[in-house]
């Protein structure tokens, strides 16, 4: 038998799905629903907690319980090819969402660039010895004011210095253009994708419910010789993203053997 709080939660979900409550709209206050005969304070509060856990609403300080936007953004792999053209100031995320009429923004964290010793997993991805100097850049991919992805990118120190990625400012037009301008020749990307239940930090960072799955993407960008230029980690809300792998080549391409180490000076 369905409990009162479950019945109310299901009713509100149906109303949200039907568009009776729109993204960004406040739901009635707990006291208003109690006065309307929807149940006790405990019943309504538990129903709202269920909606929040399932990603239907978010609680905002002094803003009440607000319907969360769950519309999906289409993110094609081909967005990177446009980032290599000299026109425009939008990066891959911003350009891809603009084509859909969405206000895509990329906000950098503070500090925007940090010189660190490479953790073991980062060093392995970049084919560097553990502890090698790298530059980390962190950013938030947004739609309007809502964070949809958390991104953390790592670069070998010499690569970052050559392309100006060690500067504590946003890179206008995306990361790939300054790489190309610096003669680094980013030509290949490899991505690995998995999904999981979010950690408390990811729930907070993405403003999602505890039962909303997240998608994790790890991408390594390489030059024509196979040298890793960037290791990028993306964590995004699974109900907001549609990853599209379009235009993938099926033929074979000759290339030089992939490097397994980078014997360049690193100030160790």
C-alpha cells in the first residue's frame, strides 16, 4: 500500500512532468500544502525530500523548493573540430549549446591554473613519471546559472607553458586553439565513460539529488606522435547530458608509435 508521503510525491512528480510546475518555479510551501489537506508537516517534508533525491527539485536558501531543469543538452564530439577554427570566442561547450539556443558558459575556478606534482593516475594518463610537474585547470560547464559539469584538466608543465595554459585566466575560445597556435598539433582524443551514484561533494557541486546518476568522462588529447597533451576529467549530471559521438572515422590512419614517456626537463 502506498503511503501518504509517497502518494503526494508521485502526484507532484506527475504535475512537474506534465508542465504544471515549470523549471525555476517554486513549489507551494509546506504549510500551504498542509493547509490544502495534502497531509501533515512530516508527510509534506518527506515528499519534498523524495523529490529532491530524485532530482525533481532543489532547495535554495531563502528561495524555497524550486523545480529543477532536467532538459538535456546535446553534446556532440564534433564540437572540438569547431574549436580549432580561428573565428569566434566561444569554446566547444559554449558553441555546442549556442547551436541549441542554450546559454552555455564556462566558468573557471580560482585559482584557474595551479602547478602541482602529478598524482599517480594523472601521471599515467599523461605518460609522465609520478610527481612530475603538471598544471591543473578547474572549471564549471554551465547552462545559464546552473552547473551541469565539473571539469578538471591536467597538462604537462612544458605543454602548459608553451600554450599559455599556465595563466590564471579563462582561455577565450577553448583550450585547443592556443595549443594549435603554439604548434602542439592536437589531432586525436580518446574518451572513457562510466556512470556512478554521486558523492556528497558531487551532489553539492552539481546541485542534484542523491539518486541522480552522474556520468564521468576521462579524455586524453594527443598530438600526431601520440604524445599526451591534456588529461581531462568531466563529471556531469546524467539527466542533463546527451553525449553524441558523431563523425567517427572507420578507416585506418597511419601514425607514429605512441610515446610512453616524456623525457623533457621538468624542474625536479
